C-alpha cells in the first residue's frame, strides 16, 4: 500500500541531481527523426528550431537560404535546424519477491519504501525505485511525458504517462510500495503496458533480471516489433555481485525455492562465473535488439551510474546525427 505521507523531495539527494543535470535523456529513436532538407520527420510531435548558419555549398537546397544575411553581406548562407521532441518514457520497476533482498543499512535522506522500513535495510527494490524517481524527475524537468509501473507476475500499480505538474507526486506514491510474493514476468508486464501505449516510447526496465532469460527476450522482441526503445537497469546487491561471505549456512530462496546448505568458500568461483555468464547473456539479448544494459551495485550511489549511462546514450544519439 502506498505511503500517502511520503515527501517526494526525499527521493532525490542534491548529489544525484547535480550528477544527472548535464545530461538529456534522449532515446536513440530521436536520431532516427533527425532529417534534413525536404524530408519530413517520421516521428510525430517534432519541433524544429534554428541552430546555426553555414556557408552555401553546391547542391544545398535553396529553401533554407537566409536572404536577409545575403542582403547584408552579399554572401549565401544556409540555415541549419535541429529537431527535438518531447519524449514518451515508461519506467517499469520489478516489484517481485527477489527484489526485497538487501544487505546495506538504510540510506539516510533517500526517502524509501515500505520494504526499507519493514526490513531495516536498503533493498534492491529501494535502489530501483530511487533510480526510477531520479529518471522520472529528469524527464519531467525536460517536459517529457513519463509514467511508471510496478509489476511482478503482472502490473501491480501504474501511473499513465503525463507531463503535468502533479505527475511527480503520483509517481512517488506509486513507487513507495513494497515487493509482493510473486515472480517477475517481464513479458506479462510489457504486454499490459503495450496495450496502453499508442506513441513511440522509451521503456526503462529496472530489475535484478535473475529470472528466466527467455521471458525477457520475449518482452524485448515485442518492444522492438512495435518500434520502441528500451534501457535495462540491473539492480544487484553487492553480496550478490561478490558473494563476499565466509560462511556455511542454508540459503533460502525468496520466490519459493527450496533452502540449500551452501559453503560460500567452496562455491564462490563457480557462482561468480555463472553470474557473469548470465549477465553477459542478458547483455547480448539487449544488444541484439539495439538496447542498453547497465548493472547497478545497490551499495553505491544512484547518480554516477545513471549519469554514465545517459552520457553514453547521448553520445550514441550524437553519433547517429553525424
């Protein structure tokens, strides 16, 4: 159940805002809409604004000659334009049982969810919702339409895409829930979201992605078939990333798996090799559809990793324009 008294501003530290401020969240699809000359953009909602002058070269369209400059200087210059669009963004947070795992103490000043307060720890779900809130804030500051959803075996809560002034608090209320006793089905959640989606959208999926890769592949294939863009943000606790434990103890699955007696000292290498193989497989899946995967260590700050990811994507968009 959402915490109605949660203050939205608690979700973002000044540090995170400062690290994210220089970057624009623009999907690679925007590059596809940057057309020159007489070509019409294939994307709806494009706004065209003047960017710069350059000297006329043989073969340039005379439609864009600046006759006022010619009258003053007797030289031919062409107006260059850039095309921008308000982006549609849908952020999907995995709210399944495995996301309730965490080994770090509660992060002060980050707000939090019922999962934090119940367990006294910073969980993968907390890190996912903090990252989602940061992205939503960034999108809304750019006047992009953004929505969020929390899902497991299906959607458990959602806020439709909007850029209105009250959207931020609606998003935070949706995010301030807690994981449910179910497994994450990306295909089921994406199907429900696609039924509500009519415009090209950037889907941001935040999960530990420790489930069946085939279900994720199906979800990504459907997004690509519909012409949408996607970013995959993998939330993993540092203990999951390193298995830095010297214990022999039972490990209890969070999604109904049987308990296993494990000596972490003897299985660490095999475990780390298998985890690396799994993450590399997810990365290959994402790249096969032209999407991005970024792994987050939940013991680290949200801002630097998000900033690096957005900077890389910004460079990819610029490369597409070139």
